[in-house]
C-alpha cells in the first residue's frame, strides 16, 4: 500500500519544533521567575551557582512530551521521531552537564 505523505511529517520538522519548544520553555521559566532574578544574565549566573542549570533544561524539555503525542495522534510518525531525536540530544547534553 502506498503511504501518502502528510504535511509537516518529516524528522527535521519534529527536531526543530522540539528544540524551539525547549528554548521557549526555558525562557518561560525565566519569565516566571524574572521578579526574583531581574536580568537574564543574573538568572543564568544563579542557575550555574546553584548547579540547577541541568535541572531547568530537563524541565524545559518536558513540553516536548505533548508535542510528541500530538504528532502520534495525528499520524505524523516521522515528526514524532524528530521529537524523540531532540529529546535524546537534550538528555545527552544534560548528562554531560551533570557529570562534567
């Protein structure tokens, strides 16, 4: 049976979408805590000082779960593979930050 290609169903779309969503979630975490830290530079310094940077990046990747399920529910499996790829890359980065 010939599979009809759906719009927005490729690995790159899922990968880039997941990375953008992770970055937006990270900035959202900053905006929620902006009153406490002030500038973004102070926010990053506080995360490094308290060794919470990898934890915040991990939490920022959590919304990718919703993106993954949206792709699965709409039968865009290639895009879902891209989201999984991005999550694996983020996981490797977090492991490096925690162990390094």
